[in-house]
C-alpha cells in the first residue's frame, strides 16, 4: 500500500485527518508481508484471519466508510402441513 493511496483515503474520509499516512502505509505493508510469509510457510487460515482481526483493531477508529445498506427482511416461510391442507 503506497503512502499516496493512504493519503488519498485519509483526505476522502475526513474523519482521520490527523493520521500519519506514511506510518499507516508502513504498518499495513508490514502486516501484509508477515501474513504472506506465514501463509507461504503453511499457516492455517484461522490463524491468518485472527492476525487480520487484530490488525484491524489498530486501524484508526473512524475510517469505516459509508454506512452499509440494511439487509432486507426475510420473506415468511410458506405454510405446510395439515393447517395448509385444511385451508385449501
């Protein structure tokens, strides 16, 4: 991750303007390189996911981006069984 793309993201975010783009880019690069080496050496997927989870906890707190769209309500299950047959 280049410092320039991190700087662009920081500017677009507006929430993390006081973040050091160079340090953040170096941090992300170090985590990705370390995870890459561990994966190459046979690390389990769950172990790599745990590393990613911890790395994200170190990410600036207000850089979440836009609010996600709410999930649609599930449609009700069609009735089956004796109650559905007697209504027909």
